[in-house]
């Protein structure tokens, strides 16, 4: 359900306590976004009229909407807030007052920023990954794009790179498409949704804007709740959203190979330890230590370091 209403009052009316699995919010930054065209040197013919700026009291505005976000979030749910640096302090003030836990502070580096001559060019946004309680396990699908075992051409872990807290994702060029001010790239939203939710989960966005979160979530077979205050934007994008086939984006996702080391992190029994040591002695008679460890890693579905540690202990 998506409503053409203010998110603060609307969420009070329509969304129950602890009913949402994942919240993704890209609130207005409070920096006169309607004047962006002069900064980016672009025409505004494709910008939908009616964009609603943030209230003057940004501290109160942030605390009010984030209070509702916390209320509707499940205890094991997650919140991602996308923000520029100008009013980031207001978000942190609200986080502290609401006793939310910051899991990560992600930097999203994009391909172009505001041209400047008297200060550094700003070409990144902040993404705050929050939960209600650091002691409650939340959904985190770390193998959304890569398995633990996959390497790049330099033999570096693809998963490690994907899980770094600096995301380099280009903004999308859509010069001929109508949009409600700045549009988030679908790849950015897809990554958040895949890592922090499962199919059928409920995704909520308080500031729908271009409906990017809604459209990506529906393509990935998630349910969608949200709000958009700009009626022009709501009327335009709700039609597109309704025509999207639920789950249509799943077939476009890369199939992640099954992890070789599926027993990684599981406690090693004495019986398994004995078998590994026994096998190593036999293998080492004809093969190098590295070859023996690789074979044992495949056989016992454990990482090489786990095998090495067992050999060291004994």
C-alpha cells in the first residue's frame, strides 16, 4: 500500500506497531533541493512539479518521522537512511534520542557531484544502517551476490569487496524521463533489499519520490508500504508501479554458486578433527602441504584457515 499523504501522520493511521521488516528512507535533505538545477547545470523540463521541501525545523522533522519508523519496525528489522552531510547531525541526534543502534555507516560514492571552485567537490552520500537492538539478530544475507569462495582475477574475495562499507554505484542517467528531483539508482536499492530482507517481507519507504524503492521491492517479490506527499509524483509513478509484475526481477539476478565451505563457523567435533589429521598424514606423503589442505578443505567443506589451525594445534 502506498499513500499520497504525509508519512508521519499517515503511518500513525495505517501502519501497525512492529509490522515492517525493512525501512529505506531518502528524506528531503533540507538544502533547497528545488534549486538543484542551477548547481548541476541541468534543465528542469523533466522534473515533476510539486516537490515538497523539508520543514524549517529539520531536527523536529527528523525526530518525528524516525520515531514512527522505529515504532513500525519489527524487533529484528533494519532501517537504512540515505543522507547528505549538511543535516546529518540532525539524524544522529534523533538516533541517540530514540536509542537506535548504528550497525554501519556506509559511504555511497557516485559518479558526479556539485561543481565547486572554493571547496572540495561533494560526490558521496551517507547511508546509515540501523537496528532497534544490537543484541537481536537481524536479517543479513551476505551471499546475495557472491559465495564465500569466489575470487576475482587477482585472487581477491569478491564477497569481501561487495561487503565493504564504501559503495561505488553510479547514478542513473535518465535525461528524457520524468522524475521527482534526484533519483536513486536501482542497483543501490536492490543491494539493500537483497542483503537485509527476504522474499514476501514488507519494505517501507516514507519518502517514495520516484518510487524506486517500491518498484525494486516489487520486482524482488517483496510487499511495499510507503508515502509520497507530492501528488503529481504520486499520480505519475503509482501507475507505473501497478503495472510491474511481482517477482519479475528475480530471474535477472545472478545465480550465486553454493559455498564450498558450508561448514564454516560450525564447531569441529573430535571425530572430524581426528579424520582431518589422519587424512592429512596420508595426503602429505605424495602431495605438497598446500595441495593437501586444498583437498581437505573441499572434502570437509571448511575454509583453508580452519584446516591449517587444526594442523597447527596438533
